C-alpha cells in the first residue's frame, strides 16, 4: 500500500517547513518518507531533503514565464494544467515507491485550493493508482490574532475541503509564535495556561465568536457600528454551524510531541498500519534515533 500526504494551505503557512520536519520525524521513527515537490516555483536550495519527485523535472515556472510570457500566477496555473495533461509522467515517477509515505508539498496560491479543479483531479488520479491520500490544510497561528482573520482562515479551509473529496486534517501551524495578549480575557500570567485557553477557543472554533458584540476590553466591536456586517457575520456563523467540519490540530515544531500527534492523526486517517505494523517510537531505545539531518 502506498500513502500520499498532500500538504496544502495559503502562501507562507509553513507547508515546506512542515513537509521537511515530517520526513525527519518519519526517519527518526524508522519509517520512510519521500518528498514530492509540486511547486514549480520552488527555489532549488529551499529543500532540506532533495525531492524524490519534482514537478520542475517536468516543467518549471521560470521556463513558462520566459517562453510563454506568463506572469507568476498565470504561469503556475499553466504548469498545473500541463501536469494534468501529463499524468503518465507522474505515474512513471511514482512507479518505484512501495509502502512509503509520499509527502506532497504544494504551492501556496490560494486559487489552487478554492476554484481550480487541479487538486481534486490529482487526488482522483492518485487514488486510481492505488494510493491512499490524506490532505492537510495549514493555517498559521497568526490568524488567531484577530477573530475576523481567523474566520477567513476557517472559510478558506472549508472551501478547499469541500472541493477535495478525500480525508482531510486542518492544522494550525506555527503555534510557537502564539503570545499572550494582555487585553484578551483568556490571557493569564501563566503563558501555558493562556495558550491552552486560546487553543481551546480557536482550534475547535465556536462560530458564535463572530457574533459576539463586545471584545475582551469591553470596547464595542465593528459590527455594532456597522449593522450591515452584523447581518453578514450572522449568515457566516450559520454557514459554519451548518458544516461543523472545521477544527484544527495545533502544530508546534519546537515540541517533538506535537509532530508525533499530527503524524498519528495522519496514520489514523489513512489507516496506516492496517496492513503493516507501524513501529511506535516509544518502543525504541534512545540510541536508535539517528540524526538523519547529518547523514
Ligand atoms: N516560528 C515559526 N516559523 C515557521 C514555522 N514554519 C515555517 N515558518 C517560517 O515561515 C516562513 C514560510 O515557511 P514555508 O515553510 O516556506 O511556508 P510555505 O507554506 O511552504 O510557503 P509557500 O510555499 O511560499 O506557500 C519561513 O520563513 C519559515 O521559516 C514554524 O513552525 N514556526
Ligand atoms: Mg513552500
């Protein structure tokens, strides 16, 4: 059985950093993971691990921009259209990998996730080739700074999720950057407790947060002054409540347990180990952990 983890999300959400960290983690757990780069614009030196499969071997954004005079975004769409027409290339590249995780690092253009059919057709194609696919959607923790920004993240996750017919996990990345806002009622002197409170409020979002008319500081929020937005917010609250699909797993790359938790959700979602026994890292001795980054 082959497995593919599709790492998606808006620009700069930490997809490439996470993909590399996941491969390191798989290696330290005595499992194999291969990086697949689907970003035709990725800089060659931006990977900690050399991609096993690289869309740039098929087509590079720079060539499309130079030769066809596309801009960067139209060029990216062209590259994906080209990939869709050349799926036999991907099939050939995928040929030799068995029993492994393929970590597919996607580009950050939001159009790819909201209204282009590329990722849904890619998933269908991978399924046809016998791969189990799990999609991750990363939203960075800075979206939790502000509830409006946060709900725009929730809506982008929902829109991407509804398009893609495959098991799906939302991830709140860069949790190491979460700081305590003194005006926030959930913020306490104990940073850890406050982090937990923030996490519980946002990771499993209560859409009513949007409809609350007073902020923590007691100041009236914009919707009080702007009744038009109040009605819009109520409609969005209703939409999110009607699709209770969106919750987030926190990811803090500075905490080794955090990536382990994310991996265990991915394993569970794809039923990894149904056919083979996964090695629990806990069962291994300390000395069994090679530092793969040095090899
Ligand atoms: N503090 C912190 N920074 C991070 C983390 N993950 C990524 N970053 C930083 O965020 C920036 C973007 O990270 P990338 O991994 O390149 O993000 P991406 O989603 O691949 O970006 P695109 O491919 O351009 O869409 C880089 O400067 C990273 O160093 C994290 O967990 N914590
Ligand atoms: Mg990237």
